[in-house]
């Protein structure tokens, strides 16, 4: 035990509470996904009930590895990496909209040649936009005068990326847009720019609903929620939650997994409550709230506004997505299709959630590479010499 504790202390740096939250969510994810997919695997994989379990464990291991790698990189490097990712996201999102793999009337996946694996460009766009938004806001804090050109450019990026995501994933675009709005508020952006961005987001959202793939679906779901009409999947989720009781039926004893569409992703929280009860459901909510609290705590620990905003922004984004997923499962909101971060079965969503958690951990560790400071001092000295 002492050897294991010593190894973990040497290898897993940063906030230990966030590490604990990540490990608890990953273990719970493996248990619930296995339960939610075992009967599905039995029907479609010639009785191999462990097929999806093995696949999910592999993806979760990859995500935890990505989390570990990301937490070993100085968080200040991510601003430059995200710039490249943001520029690549625009054509990838457009290609996905027109030629991506379609599932449930939405083409959100692109197939990677040779290895024949699909990924979601939207996950890349979401993470890189948050990082670049924080990076730009941190630079603006150092300027005494208002830089309207930089703010307008940032607003254009936010509106464009969110609109492109909304073409195939409207709920995901809303979560991203709200996160960017919060970051701009925390970054002390003048109110008039927030109003302009809100209007631009509203306009782009209307356009995305008109020309995108999800417009009719969004309107139908909003109307059904307003009229209190239960869809089949919502009704099955209610049954799962109601029959779970306080303590649940027990691991692997769900019955609604055989009736609920996508019990391993869009409605995994319902299966979780059915098997682990109200106690398990509240426990998961508390884990996300702890993650948010520890992420916001980085604002007071780091000496740079960039690091604090980055950790807070990523923590808020993951927690907001989780709360919306949970709200849908218990009937507090219309059906969205959002997954439960680090719990639902997935590919790139799991991977980029792991990277996001790794970046938060990197911020909690502080500045790891002193050479960045020396390089920054040389650049500032060169700029002063040019100005003189």
C-alpha cells in the first residue's frame, strides 16, 4: 500500500481531489456502461456480453492516459496549440455537416481513413474555442485601453464556431456559447459587447436552425416539453428513476436498459439511478459540483488570470453539460442528446473530457516550464526596442 501511495504521489501531480473525482467517475462509468450494454451486446454480438465492456474500458484507459499526459504539460502551451485546432475546426465542421456519418438525423462524425475510426470534430472545436477565448481575455487584462478590434474578433470566432456546431448539435452549441459568455463576463468585458454577442448568437442560432439538420427536432422537442408530452425515451427514463428508489436495484440489475433508447449515452443517468438509487444519483451530482468548486478554486491559487480562467471555464463547461444531462433525465428540461461527461460511453467525447481534466490539473500544478517566462521576457524586450 505504501509503495502504491508513493507511486501515485510521484506520478499524479496537481489537485488530488480532482484526480479522485476523475477516478470515481471512470469506475462508475465502467460499471454502468457494462450494465447498460450487456443485453445489447448479447443480441448483436453473438452472445458476447463483454464486447462493449472491453471497448469502453479501452477508451476509458486512453482517456485517463490523455489526462495524465495533459497534466504534465505546462498549461501556457495550450494557447498556441488551440489556435491551430481552432483554424482546423472550421473546415472539419463544415465537412462533417455535409459529408459526415449520420446517426439519428445528425452527421456529427468523420471517418478517419486507414484505421476506419470515427471522431467528432465538434469536441475539438469546443475545447479549442474555450482555450482561445481564455487566452485572448487574459491578454486583454494586461492592456490599459479597451481593444475593440480584439474583442470583435473574439466574438466572431465564438459566433462562428457555435453556429457551425449548431448545424448538427444544437444543444452542444448552446452549452459552449453559455460557457464563452460566462468567461467574457469573468474577464470583465464591457456589457455592451456581451449584449452584442448575445444578439449575434441569437441570430446565428436562428440561421443554424433554418439551414442545419436539427431545426425541426429542436422545435419539436421544445413544443413537446412545453405541452408536457412525454416521448417514449423520456417515459422509460422516468420508469427507471422511479423504480430505483433510495438504494437502487443493485449493480447490473436494471430492467429499463432493455427498453430505453441509448441507455449507455444520452440517458445513462436514468440507468445509474435505477441501479444505485437516489443515493447514487445525488452522489454523482456532488462529484460534478466538487469538480466545479476545485476548478474555480484555481482562480485564487494561480498567479496568472489565464490559468485561473482556463480551469474555471473548463470546469464550468463539464459541469453545465452534466447538469443539463441530469435535468433531461429527471424531466426538468427537453431532450437534448447531451452525454454525461466521463460517464457515458463514447470515443472522442471521453478523450477530450480527459484532456480537459488534465488541463485543469496542469493549472492546479502551477507553472511547470520556466523557459516560457524567459522567452516572454525576450519578446517584450524586443518589442520595446522596436517601439523605440
